[in-house]
């Protein structure tokens, strides 16, 4: 019976590690998709209106930085829990 309890405890530890890895992967995938959409929309906007490229690029970089900040916070919270 004690061996079975140890086996369950080890499985629980492996599942928590698996859950943290899965959470990190989802955060990274989400951030990559978000930044990719921002870049795509910015390139389309610049192609349509080249004279506004400076403003569009600035807004794109600010949005990408905000996404990166949220991603770092999410990864830290996943590592803590």
C-alpha cells in the first residue's frame, strides 16, 4: 500500500511539472501569434498608407512590448505556482 502511495505522489509531481510546461508553451504560442498579427497588420497598413509609416511603426512596437511584458509576467507566475 505504501508503494502505491509513493507511486501516486510521484505521478502528482510529474503532472504539476507537465502542467507548468503546458502553460508556458501556451503563453509563448499566444504571444507569438499576437506579435505576428500586429506585424502583419502594420505591414498591410504601411503598404496602404506609406506616409504614416512612422506612426504605425511606433504603435506596433509599443503593442509588441506590451505583449512581451504580459508574457514575461505570465511565465513568472507559472514558475512560481
